[in-house]
C-alpha cells in the first residue's frame, strides 16, 4: 500500500489478490517456479497483476491506485465494485517447463476469494474453498490481512465435505477473525472443527521484488540497437521505473552507449 500509494478500496482489492497469489504460488512446490494472477474486471481499479514465487513471496501492481471510496454500507469497502465483474481472472503457472500453463475464467463476483474458488473448480477441477480479508484502518494503513485456501483430495467422502461446509459457515468472514487476533492455526481450527488439523510446517513470506539494475539493462538491450540509439541521441537521462516496487533506475547517454557497445 505504501509503495503504490493505494487508496482504501484499491488496498483492499490488491491485498486480497496478493494473499491469494502467495497461497497459490506456495502450493506449486516447483523450485524457481512462479505463479501470476491477472485480473481485469472493468471496475475503477482497471486491473491487478500479482506474481508469487514458489515460496509465497509476492509482488504486484494495480493500474489505478487512486480508486474513489466505494462502500457496500458504512464501514464496509466494496471490493467487488472496485474490481468489477465484466472481465476475467487469468492464472499463469511457470513450472519451469517449455510452455507455461495458462487458465482463465470469467469473474464471478470480483471479491477475489469467490473467483479463486471458481477458478480451481472450472480450470483444474479441484473442489476448493478460499476466503480472504483485508482490513484498512482509518489512516489508510493495513490493520490486518490474510486468508485460507482449502482443497479436497480426490475421493473425499461426502461426510468430510458436509463438515467443512458447516465449518466455513460457522467460522464466518476472515477479517473479523484476524481483527480478533486469531492466528492462522486458530482460524483453520475454527473452520475444520472436529476434523482436526495437522500442521506440517510454516513459511515466512513477504512483499519481495526481484528487480535489479542488471535485469533492467538486459531489458533495455532487448529493445535493440535502433531504439537504444534513438534514446542515446536525445541526450537526456533515461529513467526506467519498476512496476512492482517503484524503484527508478536512471541511465545517462553514456550508460546507453555502453549498452550499445555490449550489443
């Protein structure tokens, strides 16, 4: 939120997407793999892109960070109206193979959690429950954010499904549980009830950008000799801004000349 200077509605929508991307990226278990979520719903936020590595570290950006206040009722931000429903959610999985796996669905509600659930059911045929929450404080900071993603293994009996559905309904929305100070373990315990939960491990994740001057140089070189020559001929410092972390890399005409020599 600080990096992208997002207003409350944009923060809530962006935060839900980042949380979902972290969960989905971590589930891939492919070293050096990545997962990209792209949402274009026709709402005032324009579009959201989030990228997760295989650990669950995330980065992303929104097309319009300054979304006006939209509420379902006083005190409740309307994420669905912020994102819109006239569009798609696209998931791109880079599993370190020749071609990435790409799946896309029509947005269901724009609330993100429902759309992730629909994506797994429609594109990967995996019964899934995803709940996400972001609470934006009065000073525009993020008070709490989090979520859970539960999937059924093949052949799960109806009894398990019924108990999970009842548990999800009983637990209610994620945000109040987070605001009450419940840990992820406690939230899952509330949802799963007497089914019980076995915790296999935990993983620290963060907002993490992988940009560097070297990567930006490689991107500039890919523009080709003609375009680089035109940039150098302008005789001005050429700024390149990272979409994910807003870091600005400046290249002088002399820097561009060195890149041309490397070509």
